[in-house]
C-alpha cells in the first residue's frame, strides 16, 4: 500500500524540493538517476545536494535500488505524489487531504478540500503498482517494469481520464466536473451519491435502466465506449439520476474490439439489473447502434486534445499484459511494498 506522506510535505526546504524535481527530470530517461546527474540538474552545490538527497532518502521520497552499490536514486511513488500535490496546492486546487475512500489495484481515491473547505475528489493513478513475476516467461515481467514505466503509465492514465472527463462534461454527459490535474493525479467534483452496487432498491428501476442504456448508446453514437460501465462506476443520486465515473479504459468505436467492449458494458447492466433489481428491459444491439445517425465524433476530439493514438496503444498494451499475466496465474509482486511508511513511522 502506498500512503500519502502528507507530513513530509511541510518539512522540505527549497533545496530539497529542487533536488526532488531533479530526480524526476532525470527519471525520464534513467531508471536510477546517477547522483552526479541529480546535482547537475538541481543546479546546487555538491554538498548541498548530497544533504538533500539524504533527507529525501530518509523521508522515502526517493530510494536507492535494493542491494545496489550504484550511486543513484529513483523517485518513489511517495515522491511523485509529493510533486503532484505540491503543484496542485500551488494552484490552490487542493488545500487539505482528508479520508481515503477508495483503494483499487490501479488507483487511490481521497476526499480533499480547497482553502474555503469545499470538498473535491483526488484520484491518484497507480499503474505498475502490481507487477507480475511470471512462472512461464520472465521476459514479460522485465518488460513490464522498464524505465520509469510506472510513472509514465500512471501519468498517461490520469491525462486520459482527465481529457475524457472534460470532453464528456462539456458535451452534457453526467460525469463529475473535472477541476485540475498534475502528473498522475486528478481533481474532480465530489459526487454526493451512492455507487449503484451499494443500492439494493431503486425507486424506479425501469427509469434508471433506460437512462443507463441510453447513455451507453449515446456514447457509442459519439464514437465512444466506456469500457468499464458497471455498478462500481455508476453513482446514483437519491433522485435516481446517475453519474458515470472512471474513464481510463475508454475506447473508440473504431477500435478493433469495439463490439466486444460495447457488449460487455451492456451485459454488465443487464446482469446487475436482472440479479439485484429483478428487472429486465430491452437490450441495445451493437449493429443497431452503429446504424444510427452519428453524433459529433468525441473519440477524435479526445485525440486532438492531446491524448493521441500512440499513448492509447501504450496504455492498452500495459492492460493487455496485466490481464495475460493474471490469467497465467503469475505471482503478483507489489513493486512498492515497504516503500512508504505508515504514519507513526514518520514521527521519528
Ligand atoms: P478505480 O479505478 O479504483 O475503480 P474510480 O474512479 O472508480 O477508481 O473510483 C473508485 C471509487 O471512489 C468509486 O467507486 C467511488 O465510490 C469513489 N469515487 C470516485 N470518484 C468519485 C467522485 N467524483 N465522487 C464521489 N465518489 C467518487
Ligand atoms: Mg472504478
């Protein structure tokens, strides 16, 4: 588990911060950044940089590779969190971090507030947290963790989610209002509603079913498939209005497996309503939806907004790899196990 090391945030001197930023810069092309390079990038005197490196290492914002004599450091997830939160607090998007309300394999979700006490959601993407040690094929494991890939992939997932949330929001889809993002973190409106999975009784199941299927169809006419349209990612207000969340796996209807993803989204709703809410309604068919009049191509808009095909492919390749390894029954390894301390440990 990677916790947010909020306490350490207050204690960093400007030199420490420069040094941390230098490690991030160096990480773009070095898995472990040589200390000499960090000093250079930080533009600090050698002695002052060495002191900062020791402080950052102690607070676990950077780390040495285990069992290595190599004089260099890599950024830890805590270090990356620090840089992102620092940027977000500077822009006044975040003032205080509150409770953690979600822990997934690939994200942590917190309630945060701004200076006026208004609450938001902070979602931290954590791709590459779980790596797999394959029994069959060790190469896959290695490929999985090449240079800085967790940082790059987590940043990519956040950029993708923010871009799609913004476009959907601007086109009148019921999604949280996106506020800001930095690196692997995004800030959005807190939706004061319950996930569908936590709801056993809906006043009007037919109305909700119709709305949800209507959303899947409208998305597809705009060229998009949510890709994870299930009871965990649908929040429902007391009024019965749904809000859709969680967008890093969205795909275009021009994707080779688009029909598969579309059918899977539809099936999730059909299944949940039949099993839990005892309701069955009409099931939209891929062919019928594709034959409908097209609406503005939002998949192309997303691409134009800075999330391009190459990046989409990279994320997809990562997910594909994770899925394969899981199916193979590969051993899961928490890359960051023991990297970040519990709160009491920082007390020292
Ligand atoms: P994951 O990738 O971990 O599934 P989600 O975006 O689905 O991430 O968020 C995980 C959980 O956090 C959701 O199931 C929901 O309960 C809560 N959550 C996420 N975003 C919001 C939001 N904007 N408002 C309220 N709750 C949220
Ligand atoms: Mg989710």
